[in-house]
C-alpha cells in the first residue's frame, strides 16, 4: 500500500496494491501499523459506519468538535464519488484549503481525514456505499455541520443539476459562522515521522 500525504497537513491518500489472477483480485484495505508509522501516532478504530446514497447526493461538510475529536478513513465500497476534504482547523497554515479526489470502489483508494478537517462527498453513481472507519465512537451533539455550498470555501463539487441534500446540510452554517461560534478545532502540528512524504502534483487526484 502506498500512503501519500496530501496538501492538507496530516491528511493522506492510501492506494492499495492489487494482486490479480483469473479469479479476481485481492488487496489490503488498511494496515494500521503502516498508517501509524506515517501519522507518527496511533490510529485505533473505534467505530465503522456505512452510508448508501442515490446518484447526485451531496453529504457534508461534516466534522466533530474537540473534544472528543474524530479522525476517519473514508473508502467507497460500491460506486463512485467525488470526495472533498477542507481544512477547518483554527490556525492551520492550510486553513480553508480543500483537496478533491474521485474515490472508486474498483480501485480501493481510501482517504485519511485528521481531526478537525471537514469532509463531504457527491455521489457520481446510483447506490453508492461509503465506509467510514472512525477513531472515536459517535457522541451525540458533537457533530459540526458546514454548508457544502459555502461561497467562501468555493468547493468544486462539479454537479450539473441541484444535488439531493438533507435539510440539515442545506441549512448548515458557514465556516465563518462556525468559527465565530467556537466550534472549530485548534490546529496542532502533526508529528513528523522522519521522512519527506510524497505529495501529489495537484489537489485534484482521480
């Protein structure tokens, strides 16, 4: 598995190596030891969630207050989606920066989203199923919802018709409003692992 740090500090793209033969293929979806080595700290899964969505469904932008904080690994296990991370950590050198990927169940690529970084996605196929491996269990009342159409964030969703959204997401606050309300996570310098991570050439990797 190749683990590459993204243009948002502490966020990673995890690309598995597929072993293929006449029967099909095999690949590792997660090796905690390898991810921990890249992060410089432990990642211990505490909860796994799935969401299933129709084509052109927009979910997010979601994060969790700190405490408890929550890191996540996001993978498409069926279908294709445009996945976007946005740095919402107060004081981060990348505050407001976004990274966009197309995640496809066929290639098994995952994205690691660190604590305080917002996450959302737009489904590009019907019946898309997304898996979230979470570092903390759900605590009611701690989710931070940011409007995915926040004009100041200017996220490149690329939809050609109005997306299907929940009322909660459609009426969510802007990032600036969440900042004023004290809901965003303070920046903490990620631990360094002693090597220079490979970075993608652009912030939009397909």
